[in-house]
C-alpha cells in the first residue's frame, strides 16, 4: 500500500520502496495499471540476474553510450515507469549525450502525457517532446498508441533509447532504419531480441550507471567511440546474460536461495 512505512532493515526494503514509488505514481496518473504488472515481470528476471549490474550489462552500456554520443539526432523515449523511477537520470543523460526527451506511451492519454511532462520538467528537462498535438507524426505499420510520435523527435531520430518497452515499436523503428537501444530485464523479450543494443539490467541501476559512463566517454574521440560500437555483438551479449541467469539458477538449485543466512552468500 502506498504511504506504508517500509522498515529499512527489511531484507527486501530496496525492492519494496521501488514498488511503493510505482504505486504512488500510479495514483498520480503517471504509471499505467499495466506498468505495475510489467514491473513484476521485470522483478522476476532481476531475481535471476542476482539483482546486480552484470559484466555483459556494463559492456552493453558502454556501447550504448558510444552510440548515443556519435548519433546525429538521439532521442530518449519515456513511458510511465521510466518517468516514475528515473526521471532525473534521464534528464542528466539527455544533457550529456545531447538527446531529446520524448513522451511515448502504450496507454496514451493526455492526462498521463501531461503528468509525465510535468515530472520530467521538475527533474530539469527544458523541453519535452511528444505531448498532445505535438505527437502529430505516425510510425508506419504500428497499430498501438505508440505509433504517435513528434516530428521533431522520434520521427527524425537516428538513435532511440527505449527503456522498458513492448516489442512492436522496437521492430517498427528498426524497419525505419533507426538504431534502437533497449533497457530490458528480460533478455528473451521481443524488444531485447530486436534492439540494436540491449542493456539487460534494471532501469533503476542502469540509468545512473549509463550517465556515469557517458560522463567518462564524452571526452573520447569519434574513432574510439565508433570502434566501441563496431566491436559490440548484441546477440552474443544477450546470450551471456541468459547464461548468467542459467548459472545463477543452477547455483540456487544446488545451494538454495538464501545461503547467506547460513553463512554463505550468492548475492541474492
Ligand atoms: O507507460 P506506458 O503506457 O507506455 O506503458 C508501459 C508498459 C510497461 C505497461 C508497456 O510498455 C508494457 O506493457 O510493457 P511490457 O510488454 O510488459 O514490457 C515491459 C518489459 O520491461 C518487460 O520485458 C519487463 O521484464 C521489463 N521491465 C519491467 N520493469 C523493468 C524492466 N526492465 C528494466 N527495468 C525495470 N525496472
């Protein structure tokens, strides 16, 4: 229940606080009801990852940053969950890589668009694209409300960052010859599989880390950044994340989920 006190010593306090934040923003009209369900699905995969940022995730983040820094017109697409959980880091990232910020919702309503815009502006965004009449362009071959985009933003972007997504739009953007960077805890999702670069990590951990990497890489020359992008293989990286989950599951099978309580520890 939103507003309930989470005891800080609760072993799942961090995770419960994130849930509480989502419920709060659901009540404020930022998060869609389905956003709460989507978060639960994400949590399952996060459990299998060990709720930590893995080496393959770090590699994909570096490549994502290099791609954003070398893009001509990068745009960060923001939905309800992203705005509720990481609005400030999205604004920071947009600033470092010179990206536009656009609201793009699966469950679009003017009230939600405005609530998300307000949240992003409160976090420091100077301009928020894709709100109301500004979402006047259409992504071809896409039937969901996500097809509505800003002609100054996603429509003309060469690189689109889509934290937390459903698969159809990623596929449609790729068909439009755009590069798509996804952040998705589920390495098996259509988004994860179709994206150019997939960061398999929780947006709560990934977004600040991506900002940190961007601040380091922004001073690098174009040649070095291009090389980072070229040397990245998304299918291989996704396979590494899946193998990590598989190996974590085997460890759990052998040692149990909470060996920490008996003096062991597997990071869960
Ligand atoms: O705000 P809207 O209207 O655009 O709606 C947003 C949702 C999330 C409801 C919509 O995009 C949706 O239905 O998404 P899906 O198809 O449920 O996909 C969400 C994906 O995000 C799933 O693969 C989840 O595993 C993943 N996910 C959930 N929470 C996180 C996450 N990935 C990274 N970090 C998270 N915190």
